[in-house]
C-alpha cells in the first residue's frame, strides 16, 4: 500500500489519500487564500503536531485567527484540532498562503507565545529523526521540556560577559593541546578526539575549552554522563567564569529548574549550557563548541524512541552549524576512534613518555612470577600481592578497590556439582544479601534457608561472584584498624578525604580522592570480560581506565589489576593505549561487518508482524538480514508465582546491517516501513539504529 498523506474530510480535518492522488489534487488546486477572520500578515501557520504516527510526521497548515496574529510565532506552543481531538503542536513557520486546496482549520489557541522551538533545533529534530528512523514528534519530546507556566512568566537575566582568559597550561602535556585552546579562542572550529591522562580531571580540561570558546563570544554545549560529573564541571566553571555565566540542564533537576535553564538558553540569556544527555538539544545561540565526555558511557544513550545517542546528536549539530566538536575521555570508544580514522576529527593525546610518567599499571594473579610467589594466586580472588599493595599504600593515603558487582553474593552455585542454585518456587537465581541472612530468590524474594541442590542433593553453596559489600567485609577483616567505605547503588560518594581508608566502589560510583588515591585495585576483571556482548571488552577497558585515572602520581600511587595479563584488554590498560585498543576493536568489527564500520538496525516485535514487515522492506544494496532471535519481554518467574502461570510474552528480533555508505538509505527505508504500517494501523515495531548492544 502506498504511503499516505493528509487531505480534507467533511469538517476540514485531515483525511487520508494515496500520495499520488494527493499530489495531483494539490497541482490542480489554487493556493488557499486568507479570510477576513484570519491574520492580515502570514495567515497560515505550519504546525508540527505531537502525534506518534509515522505516516503523519510532517507539518500541517492551519489558519491563524486575527487574535493570535502576534502570538502564533514560529516556535510557539499551540493547540490544534486533529482527527476530532485537541492535540499539542509547535508552530514552525508562518506563510502568506497554503497549497492545501480545501478549508483550513484554525488554531484552537496559542498555549504560549514563548518561542521554545528555535529554527536550529527544529531542523536538528528532522536530522535526528531521519538518522534514527524515527518521528520528529518523538525527537521534540526529548528536545523541548514540558512547560512550566510560572517559570515562563519570570524573566531570564542575561549572564555577564566572560572576562576570564583561557589557560593553556592544563592542555600543554598533550600534543596539539595548547593549539586547540588557541584555535577556539580565535573563533576556529576544530574537531578533535582527546584521550585524557591519568590524574587529569575531565572537568578541568573541558572548562578551559569552554572559557576559550566563550571568550570568542560564541556559545558552548557540554554533555557529561551523570549528575556527579555535572556537579564537578559546574564547580570548576563557576570558579573560572564566576557565578551566573552558565546554566545546568538535566532531566532530573525538577520541572521548574529544568525549564528555567532551558529558557535561559532559548532566550539567549546564557550561551553556556552543561548537563547530561538531556542537554544535547539545548537551543544555544551562536553555537561555537559542542563537547561530550566519556561518550562510551551508556548513560549517554537515550532509552526512549527514537533512541539517539548524545554523541550522535552533538556531532549532527557540529555538521549542521559548522561549530567545533570535542569528544574526550580517559578511554576511547570505537565510534570516537572511527572519527579519527576517517579524518573527520584529529587526535589529541599525550606523548608516550608523558603517559609513562603519569601511570604504572600491573596485573597479578596468573603469571609465572605470581604463581611462584603464591601457588594459589590463580584461584584466589585476592592474591597475596593485593594485600601487599594495600598495606604499603595505606601508609600514604586512601586505596580504591573496584568491585564489578554491587551487593553481597549475587550468584550462588552448588558447592558439590557447581549447578546453579535456583529457587524451588519460581526457578529464579538465589543470592545472599548480607552475612547474617539466609539465601533468597532474586526474583520473588522467597527465603531458602534449607536449600538442597535438585541435581545432586548437596546443601553447600559457593559464590562465584561477590559484590562490593562482601568485598568490603573481607578487607575489613584483613585490615581491622582501617576505615572501610562503600560507594554503589543508591549510596554513592562524591569525594573522600586524603586520609588512609579503604574505598570499595562499583564501576561508575568511584568517588574522587583529595590528591588522588595511593593505590587503585581492579578486582574480578574476568567478570566484565565474560559478558556476552559486542562491547564487553570496550566497556571493561572504559571502566578500568576511569578508575585508574583517579590514582595519584606514580611516585605516590599504583594501579593493580587481578586477572590474566595476556588478555588484550588488560594489555591495553597496562600500556595505557586506549586508541590502539579501539583501533583493534574497529578492525575486528570491520571483519564481522558490525558498527561502526557498518550501519545496523534492530527490528523487534511480534514474530509474524516483523517477518511480514521485512518482506516488504526496500533494503539498499549489500544489506544483510540476520535472525530471527527470540527476545523474552522479561525472564520467566519475574513476577512471582508458578512458572507455568507466568510465561513471558515473546518478541522476535532481526538485525539488518548495511555498508556504512548505505546507512542513510537504510534509515529512510525503515521510516517508510514504519509510515506504511502506521497508515495501515498495524502493530508497532521497535526500530533502533546502531544500538549500543546487539547481545
């Protein structure tokens, strides 16, 4: 069935006709003229209507009543009549006439005359929707926060002029670092990928790039992974620029505060915006620099349709506006390395002699020397060298211990036959949440104090995966006079003092130590490497590098990982070579035809619906369709009760991959597929372009 476009029905509302018939009708019709009740100037408003239907993803023309002539400005929120209902929308333009042949509906009302959708962001929404095979309505829900009327009535005081002078000293250890700051200060638009040295805080490096760009009179937009990173950058920028010269935009800031920051940017009162992925669409005026830190963190990946990554949004903005772009972090994502490989961006990194002077990483637990010193090193979770390093480091300051799992004993096995210890009620996995509590089911919470193995009858349990709390308990017994602190889950520490202490943290929850840690220990390195995921090794290196970067100078600090030293990921950490490791990952993915060397999309839904949709999909040349794979909506037993009464709904997923040059054609074909299904009122399919995980 051909894609359909709106025409008129009996009461002037959009009805559906085949595209060819609609175009022929428009060619025969005269442009719609204004009536006496319409605005005298530009009486037609082009409105993007907030509808989730892919086949209606375009602006519609509405007549502007005379009473809204001055308030229905481009970017304003309006209410319109569509298919018999009042729906929200944004005015994206005003024109003297419409090509629509019939009678136009009038705007129901102007909700707010505040132009919250700037022309630049309106264009960006179309670019993101096209790249992600989504709709502009979904993108605009991410780009424009909900209205807060009381905040909107308040003025946005203009931020004072930036008087600070950029300091190139923090960038001098990097080849080309000082030149980057000078180029930004001169109004240039460099595009760079930076690998930060251990001990260098991303907030400090980003702040100088912000100061240089702002000094040139241009706007800046910076995205960091989470609220702690935002808080650090906020403090550093306030110290460098003074108060009131930048705004913070995050999704969890609360409706009033978030909308206040958004309006400050939209009104041009502030040209410097920092925040999490929610800030990627911020309407910054005269954009001169977009920057993202630690782009490999999955917090940058939007979980709502059309699932854009903050990095991709910012790079689209750099192409759209011609502004500078900075992708930085202690690790290097394969996407960032691909920008360097293709020549779109240049690399900024420290020379090898500077890297060697900043960090020393060792691996223990599986080498011949380790086994000679400690015969149990290979099987021990904490080899003897770990205790030796901790004991020596505690004389100088705090020690960071990274444990990859939160909790106590997160997975249990039968001590005799090594079978999984499962709940007798729902077959969910058993776990231990504290030393004084019996095992319990991780799904239904049923205690299992008298558990017996269903395979061999054994009653002993062993824990192959220990969490941060069990790790802290073990270290507390080994070092009884040393304070032990944990940072994970809902209890995350931001900073710790420079006094001797043991800090056990999960990845991403590591607090910053005043002056750096005397030692950083990376435990259970096998666990993240064993995940069945395309990005397992890349993510492991990123987590380790972020923790190792918190160590003090090498004459005062040491990084020690427990694992197999021959693994390429650990070797990359020992050499501190994030770019080389990312290049290796790209080569492996190129041979397997996987992103970023190619473009891929996942299509998921009811098995019959997905199969029928792919049969009609007009794929570009060189496309491959992989699948189907059954993807349960949730594991059996997750809601409790008996397994036979709790069967999860099954969905089917296909992977479609194409050469990178055909990525735009794949996205366009998927948009047509979604539009056709929407017009036919068929079931919705989940379509995701370049997902972060294919596992």
